[in-house]
């Protein structure tokens, strides 16, 4: 039995969701299954390619829905989970009992854990540390901006490596370890540890860079680091630098895309908040109500900047 497990790549919650599903499937469905991993990223072009779902079972965790008849399992918690109304209707008509959606969950990892334990008798206790930290990291449930930026815990250091390490397919190597080992053990694995020192130094530099690149006005932070190798910057730095601001809008780029990131300050409450997923959906993006993003093609940095400036103006108004 071959299982193709697709997950949100370069994302702690995506990797953790995949690890929980891997352990659940081997313990409760088929202990002999052979897993093959595919990282998925949001981009302007087609998300799902022909032949992607080549397993006997095909799984997506923490990523958008596909109406492919070959998709057998699906879990997601993003407000913008469906590419089209037709996909949403296809999901509603599904009777397999293996496709699940709940946007009220802060992390997909906790959602997969809940479904696996309540519907399939899976014991998640050995993965409690992983589930806890996925919920903290993806749900921005740190005690303070300082705690989010300090990267003092193995989980936060591992998240940095997952998001920013230049090594291709690193997360695919990592998922089986996440399913079996403690985070303290994982951070010492050679293929993880060799990236940690350089990335921590890069993180420290990024704090100074964002401080110099950021404009805070009317409660909204704007910055553009698209000319630098900073796509995997810590998304809490803007609120660490400007704790009184409510929103942040950032432009970054990589070899594969230009990106606009839009977020709200987890440590600052407001009487009314914009739904950031709905705003980003107007530009082909999406996410959650309080944090969302838009991906453009690599050569479309001017389109990305235009969208970011329009969103900044909307939030500042």
C-alpha cells in the first residue's frame, strides 16, 4: 500500500499535521503502508498537477481542497480552503467519511488529532508536545511578542528551520522523525542542526532590517523586503518592534514567487477587525480571518507591491 501524503510545505503546522496523520494511519489503518511526501505551496499557477495523486491512498493536510476523484483523505482549517464554489459543493457532497474541515481550529495539527482520536480510536498522547506547539505556533498563542521572537524553545527553532532552510525536501525528511521523536531530539538531528546556527544569525539580522524598512502609521505596519532573501522572516517581528500597531502588511520574494503577507497583532484586541482572508481573496490569496497572504508569480513583484499598498491603505483608513 503506497500513500501519497501532501502537506503545506515550509510550515510547522503543515509538517506536524503530516506527522500526526502518518502515525495515526500506521497505527489504526495500515501498519505496512509506505509513505511518499509532497510539499505544497501557494502560488499563482495551478496548485495541483496531473499525476500528483499517484498513491493507492492520497492525502492532503493543512492545504486547499482538491476535487480529484483520487483524493481519499483531506483535513484543513483555513477559511480559504476551497478554490471555487464548485470545490466547496464537491466537499459537501462527499460521503467517504475521510474528508474533514473546520476553520475554528487554530492549527490543522490539533484538528487532525481530534478527528483521528474521536472517530478512529487513535491515541495521540505520545504526540502531545508536537500538538501543543503546533497550536501555539500556528495560532500565534505566545505569551508575548518577545517570546515569539526570542526563538528560545526547540519548537520555535525547528519552526525557523522548516520555514527558512534553503535545503529542498527537508520537511519530507523531517516528517517521520516528528511522528516518533521529541522536539529536543529532532533539533539535534544533523540535517536540522546544520541549518540552525546560520538561520538564527539571519533571524537576528532580520530584526534590524525590518526595523529600518518598516513604516508604522495609523496602527498599520508596512514593509518591503522583496529585494532581500527574507521570505522566511519571523512574522511576529513587526509587532515586537511596534506593539501598539494592529495590522502588518509585508512584501517579500523568492525564486518561485512574490508574496504579500497580511496579519493582525495577536496581543492587541480591537472592537472590530477586518477579515484578512476575505481581503486577500480579492487578489487570489486567502488564509484565516486574522492572518492571510497572496502569492504572485516570481516576476510579478510590481503587482505584489500594488496589492500590498492598496491593502495597507484600506487598513489605515
